[in-house]
């Protein structure tokens, strides 16, 4: 199992590079909000010095929002361990819920989150089309040939 470490200011250059490699830009867009590395907290899953997983999140009032999550080694529990660290952090900060957005085409993410206790909480039709105005790199077609159009929010009440 990979070791989990808190993201620090020293990690921000690597975070930018990681997002560029895995999210096609040095920033992430969700529900019309642009998230930059210096405005998120996070945890890194490390195998030695190699980043094998990453989760970023932010707090707003009593909400904790997962901004991004990546596991570079599937079915090893990395994604689950990262989610658990964020939930633990959210509880320590008296959050009432943890929420995350994904797209209508990301069937694997929809299943992943629901298996870990998240429930569907909102649908934002055409939100991905709006996000393309901020991040044109977002493809038109997602997994399984499904057009990328909508954002789906999932939440875990704490």
C-alpha cells in the first residue's frame, strides 16, 4: 500500500505538472469554478518518491469539496484511502458534507463514489459545455463514446 502524505507548498510545482499530465491544464474547472494548485489542499499517495495517487479538496463554510482525485494504480485501495483521508479532514473541520462533481460520461467515477457512500445530489445540465469556455481542452466525447455535457454532483453527509 502506498504511503499517504499531506500536500505541502513545496509540492505545488509537481501538482501543476500532475494536473497538466492528467487533467490537460494546470487548473481544474468544476461547476464554473476554476481551481488552481495554490487554492487547494490535498493528500499524495507515494510509492517511494513516485506519486501514485492524488486527491485535492477545498473547504467552503460547512462543505468540503473534492476538486480532483487520481489513482495511477487501480484496484490497490489508493483512491479509497485518499477519500478516507479527506472525509477524516472534513470531520475534523466540522463539515456537514463532502461533495464531488463528475461528468455524465464518467461511469467509473459514478460507481466508485457510490460504492464509497456518496449519493447523487444534483444534476447540472450543460455544465461541461460552459466549462469549455474556461478550459477548451475538455473533450467533446468521454468514456464509452458518451458526449460530455453535464456535471453530476455526489455528496456524503457527515
